[in-house]
């Protein structure tokens, strides 16, 4: 590695670090400064912006935004809340499962903002330390990204893998990530079941409880969606959304099925590639929500789901373009340095994915930026599919919006960011979840069903 390469890499890392400190749009925008320095200052050839992934995110969050604007998301949250309140003793396990599957359905972890106050309220009223379910539930809302058929990380993995000769489909990815991530989350929930002191033995909580004003703040109100009126249009929008997901998955299955001539059914009927199919179906579902379900476009673009999705677009745009510019110009040097390591320990790429995610705060951006490099290094597709859960590492530094929001939602004060920054409520469940999920995913694709997942190579 030359001195110039090191300096340029430091510029990339500095741009990511500064962007993460500012957060939100800054992640992508400040990456543009790093890109400008590399291109205009060092003369590197600009990489290619990840347009396919960006288009998919725009289509998916537009559909999810109209779902929220129509009231459909309120109905989904209401159904989840009824289940949670019916089984409050199991909130440490059920809370994370709810946030996980909401993310799987909607494709974004920002649905946590609606359900998290309810999880906190149920735990507190049941005298369960809220940190126990809240820490895992916040992690679960992000873990679900690699398990959603419309999430950018999943679609990008499929698109990039297919371009590199590993002809995996969305259902096949989900066959690995969903069981692996659910097992990882349940291990994290089990580790959190008796985490910390019980509320009646926690001196910090008891001191807050003994203060009349704080007591009123903690117990005076109940967070709930059960009092919201759900219209017929809201319910219809949910069915439209679920139907669109079913169509997407059905099209993905057609990509898997081969005819007698050896070509896929999708090619035989001239079906577009999956990234195009997803965009068309999501936009069509959004249009149906607007025309038939009273989803106000103004309300949709003002909602948290649409706005957070657009932030993700800018982040992936800048970050992935910056990374592609650097690695694209030094691909041969990277191969020379890392081939020996990845040949002996191909699973080690999971550590790279995780560390990059700590800086980037976007699983989709990690996949777009790092997966092409992994394939160029000669790492097999089944290995990369197995370690896909490792692209979630941004819980490590507690600056992600869902984690910060969770701290604020917990009125008991037990979910917190520690004095030393890294000793926070999300570290333990995050590490357990990612490590276990990655190991299980790797075992599925490279041990238990190695022959099946290896057969996708073109």
C-alpha cells in the first residue's frame, strides 16, 4: 500500500467520520467533499453512482409514505399493540419481534418511532425494566433491513451478486437472513431478559419515582394507538401494500424457476429484472393509495417514513460513490493485499462489513460500496450471502436516530447512553444479535445447505 493510497484512504474515512458526527443529510453531502478531493485533488477517476439502488429506495419509501399518509401504518401498529398488550409478560421477546417484522414489511426501520413508546409503556406498567425490551427492539428494527424484500440492502445484494455471476434471488436471500436474524434476536432477547436491576431494586429509578413530578411524567400517561379510528381506506391501503409485496416475491420466484430449455421463467415471459419490477410495483401501489385510499401526497412527503427514506438516498448516493471511486482506482492493489487473507479466511469479510457499517450508518450503502470489492477479491457468493447480517454495525456508536429516539421514549430512564459513550443500552443486544446471526447465516449457506446455495453460480 503506497503512501498516496494511505492518504486517500484517510480522506475517505475522515469524510465518513465527519458526516456521521453531523448525521442525517451530512453523511452523503460531506462524502461529496471527500469525492471532490480524490477526483480534483488526486486525479482519481470518478466511480459510478449507485443509481439502481437509489431508484428502488425512492419507489419503496414513496409507497410506504403513502401507506403512512392513508392511516394504514396506524392500523398495522394498532394490531401489533393489541398483541403486545395481550401478552405483557413476554414483552422482552415480543417487542423485538414486532419491530423486526414491521421493518421486514415496510422496508425501513423508522417505523420504530410509533411502536417504541408503546413497548416502553407496557414494560413500565408491568414493572419490567424497560431497557430490556427497548434495547433489543431498537436493534431489531434495523436487523430487519436485511430480511425485507423491498429494502435497498437486499435488492442491492441480489443485483450486484447477479452481475458477478452469483444468480441468487430475493426469496433465496430471505431463506438465509430471516431465520438467521430471528435466532440472533432471540439470543439477544434471552440475554436481556434479566438484564440490569429490577425496577424495585434500582436506586436510580427509585429516586426518580420518589419525585412527584417525575412520577407523574413516568406513570401519568399511556402511549397507545388503540384510540385511533381506522378508516376503510386505511385498511385498504394495507391490503394494497401487502399485495404489492406478494407480487414482488412472486416475480422473484419466477426468476428462480427454470424451464425445460434451462432458462428462467422470467426470461421466457420477458419479465424485466427485479430492480425494475420492484420500482414499477411500488410506484403503482403508491398511486393506488393516493387515488383510492385518500393518501394525501403532501402528508406522505411530510411523514417520517418518506423523509427518512430520502435521507437514506442522499447518504447512499454520496457514501457509495465515494467508496466506489477509491476502491475502483485501487482494485488491483487491494487484491494483492487481501487475496491471501480472504482465501484462507473468507468469512473475515464480515468483520470488514461490520467496521464499515459502524462509520456509514446505512446497510444499503455498505452493500453497494463493499460487495463489488468482495467479489473482486474472489470471495464466493455463498460466503457473502451467509455473512450478510454483518452489514449492521451502526449501533456500536449510539448516534443513530432510532437509538436516540428510544432513549427519549423510555420515561423510566433505564435505556441510556453511558458516561463513556460505548457503554450504552444497545451494545450488548447489538453484538449478540449480529454475531449469532452472521454465524447462523454462514452455517446455513456453507455447511448445512452448501450444495444448494453454491448452485446459483452462473
